[in-house]
């Protein structure tokens, strides 16, 4: 378990809320992080300075086939042990400090590095490359003191810490990065102190999650995920959502409409009113994945390299708004943040509780259509 030094912890809470924002260009056109920073800054009053962060996709084209590990070192001495570990278990292609600059509300930052890695010959032949990377991330986070893997996907990265989100964006110099999809979050730590590893987004491989709300089901969700090798070390409820997405989408290959039927499952009385085939399907989902039902008020914005997804709990106890204009797709806690960066959206709406709203890159949609045609 990571034991953060006291200097990286803050528990002087000013009770507020969480802010979430996501923007994707569906044609894959890249733009810098200023839009995401501007949008999340519009919701400043929903944060309290104890956490902010961003996820960005498409930012490392020169290393697009390598796993990019963003590392938070709470103990600077841990870097040498981690780098020995990475050299032993991967081909280490590139290592460097993550560029930063001074910013308001961001004080005493830890050491921040990034590594670009290839899976080498140490991977067991019967294990997939992705499962191997997950195993290595879990080993670092659970067994190595004073270090945390903030993100581990390809051609993407998570930038997070303690501070207001607009200050975190300035601190990480996000204006220097260009990506086609961005997540942003301003954190109000509900039941935990604010610390660098506990800020959002939470990530594993290409999955990143930002969250407004809290999960009363964390304990049972954690126990279920640990049966599949995931280790929840951050003591923050949202961590389980990233691992749930990896399990259900990547490993169990469920489409997201069925994933929604797991994490925000319909009430039994609603299932009973479904037609026979649909009733049997959702009954099976609830019985099979009962321990992955997410209880409590929540609104998530979830992203990977091809999708951006918004979903709330089934009775919509937390706000979520979606919108689009041209090739840009938006998800936010508040409509005002969308209009801050898109003055005249073509459409803005509130998704129904438990029903996902999904933006997909056009090239990914074309790939699906091609595969369906080939199958015929």
C-alpha cells in the first residue's frame, strides 16, 4: 500500500462538489489542452483545491505504439527501484521528467516522470500483452513504497495532482500538448484526504475515468475485482470504475450498453416488465455481475482511445449534460461549461438516468462497419 508523506496530503476540506468535463473531436483532429482547462475553470466553485486532473488522448504520436507510464514519486528514492523494475520487465525506450511550471494552489509537488515502454521477452507466452501490463502496474502500486502509476496506456496520459484543476492544467503546461480527446476533473474528496494519487482521472491501460459522486458499493466492488488480479490501493472509490471498465470491456468483451446494464442495472421491477429475451439477458447480467453494480450517486465521464462515454446512476442523483457541434462532442457536469468553450452548440441535452451517451471516433465506427460487412 502507498503511504503518502504528510506533505502530499491535505484534509482541510471546504465542502463543495466535483466537476467533470470531456471533449472529443470525432474526426480525430487534435487541439491543445486550453479548451479543457477553460471549461473546468468555469466550474471552479464545484472544486475545493484538493484535487484536479486531466486525461489526454493522441498526445504522443512519436511513441504511439509504446505504453506511456506517468509516474508520481512521493519518495524520490523510489525512482531508482522503479527504473530497475521497468528495465527488468520491459524494453525501456525513453525516460524523462514530465515538464511542469509554477502555478497557483499547486505547492510541494512530488517528482513526476514518464516512461515509454515496450513489452519484452519476460512476458509469459500464454499471457496477453495487456494483461501483462496490468499485472506490472498492480505490482508497482501495491508493492513499491512511495510511487504510483498515474496512467499506463498508449498514446495518452493522465496529468493530476492537488490543487484547483485550472492550476493543475497550468502546472503541467497542457497548452503544449495536442490531443483529439480530453477529460478534466475538479475534485472534492468525499471520504478521503486530498493527495496526488487520489486525484482524478483514474486510469488503467487506455481507460480513464472522472467521477462526481460517491460509491457506497466500493467494498464489494473491490473484492470482486481482486478475484481477477486487480489491486485497489488508493482507498478512493472511483479506482474500482477504471478496473471494472477494463474487465468488462477488454477482458469480457461486453458492449457498453450491456456494461451500463451491469454498473447502473435496471431495477428488478423494470426487468420484470421487459420482453422475454431482454428480461432473460438483464437477469443474467444482474446475477453474473451482482458485485459490480455501483451503488450510490454518481456521474461518470469515461474515455479510451476511441470512445467517450457519459453515464449517471439509474435515478440520476448527479448531474450530467451532453452536447455537440460539428465534429465536437461534449460531456459536462454543467451546461455552462460546454457553452464556455462552444458558444452556440447544435444540441445540448440531459441523458436519462442509467442510459449511456457515447461519442465515437469516426475511424472507429468505420472499422466496426467494415468488420460487420466482412462477417456477412
